């Protein structure tokens, strides 16, 4: 159910419910971190496996001390520069944090989101919220309230604050000695972070978000064509065989050439193309080789994991 009422959302969180909240990245499915029953509801609603930890969202930089046990000077510098914003830091957790939130890890992921309504809501609640993306596990993240409503058939309360401006999930980093390790690329880029420390990109570790080969997937298979813009007969036949379909009813998905717009529209365009009637696969012309730097790194990462085939 969609609401624009801040008070209705706050009341639901206070009552131990879960509420989908707008953030600048994607809509998140939020619960008060002090309420174990509400945290369990997040996992159940998303059908999320217990080994996939949640991101804790604070309302102020000062609130991180309620969550983390260690706040190195580099973290403080990054927070001052990039918060509120799409940067999640993985740090040593406080011992009183519910282990469900961290999947039993000794670390906790924390960020200060930029959406003013959500930030105020967290402050008024009086505690941080744990909030993964508001979609079923493995699916495309929601960037509008209507996406969340469709994903959970209207069963979840959504605070509507319009479409998300960033459009892809936050950058997740770990601080290791004086190095920054990027676990998930996002709108705070490796290039941005390199002003502060040596940056490494970690791929495929158990702690890497979406480390499962498939994640962020649309409702029908996404086929990415890095080198072709037209569906020739041999390419068509190749895709048909690999998808084990007798006939393809493809729809082309569009992405703008400007990376800021491409990130913003990525999931909305994916959902819209997949929702057309009679379509059984999505096609996207996307030159991965030209799109490894800056914000493109985050978009390419999501597309690799969202796709069933890269031709
Ligand atoms: P999201 O799907 O946007 O909710 O992102 C949550 C992701 O943050 C998870 O998939 C985790 O991989 C990552 N994350 C959360 N907590 C930790 C942690 N303690 N260590 C490493 N990654 C984490
Ligand atoms: Mg997610």
C-alpha cells in the first residue's frame, strides 16, 4: 500500500512493522534495528537467505557510534565527504547489534542516506533502521513506490517520495589498514575514493554483495549484446537455443548514453520492457568494454548479474 504520509510510516515502524522507505539509491525495506521480530519480517518478506546481511541506515553521522565499534579517521573523512549519500562502510560491529542483521559477521554495514524524509524518519524513530532493497531476493531493485507495490502485491506499506535519483544500490566498501576495498561499485566511484586512499576492487568474495552469479534479475531473461545492435538470424538462433525457447518474442531495453541517467533509469526501464505483453526475453545493446570506469562500473556490475546470457 502506498502512502505519502510521513506519520503513517513512522507509526508503522514504531509498532514493529516494516516499511519501504525512499532513499536516493533504491527503495529500502526498513525495520527498527532494536526489534528482532521486525528484522525477521524483512528476511521473510524478501525471502532473503539468512547469510545475506542488511545495511544499517543511520539518521546522523554521530549515530554510527551506536552501531560500530571502531571508527577509523579514514571512515570519518569519507563520511564527511560522501554522507549523506550512496556510500556504505563495512566496519567492526558493536556487540549489542542483532546478529540477524549482520548474518553473524563481526562487521556491520552502515550508511547515512540522503533522502531528507527518510533521514528525519530515522531520527524521529530514535534508532537506526536496517534496510535492504525492497524487492524479493535476487530480483531487480525498486526505484519507485509503484515498483515496491507491484513486487509485494500491495502488502507492504511504502512511503512514496518519487523516483530515486541515483537508481542503483550504494557503493559498499571495507577499510583494510589504509586501503579501501570496494565490495560493490556504485555512485561513489573508485575514482572518487582514490582521492583518499589506495583503492582495490574485490570480486566474488563471500562478503561481496550480489556475489551469487545471478542477482538484480528482471522477470524474464535479459540477453546482453556487447557488440551487436541488430538481431541477425544467427544471433537470434544462438539466443533461442541457449534460452531453450522454440520462439523468441524479444523486446529491446533502452539505456541512455549519459551514465547518471543510465543508472537512474536502469531498473525502471528493465521492469517496463519486461512488463510488455507477449515478451519472453529482453535484449540490450551494451558495450561492456567501453564501460568500466566511474559510474559505468556500477551499472556494468548490475547488468552482468542481471543478465542470463551475454552474447
Ligand atoms: P542491499 O541488497 O542493497 O540491501 O545490500 C545489502 C548488501 O550489503 C548485502 O548483500 C551485503 O553483501 C552487503 N553487506 C551488508 N553487511 C555487510 C557486511 N557486514 N560485510 C560485507 N557486506 C555487507
Ligand atoms: Mg538487494
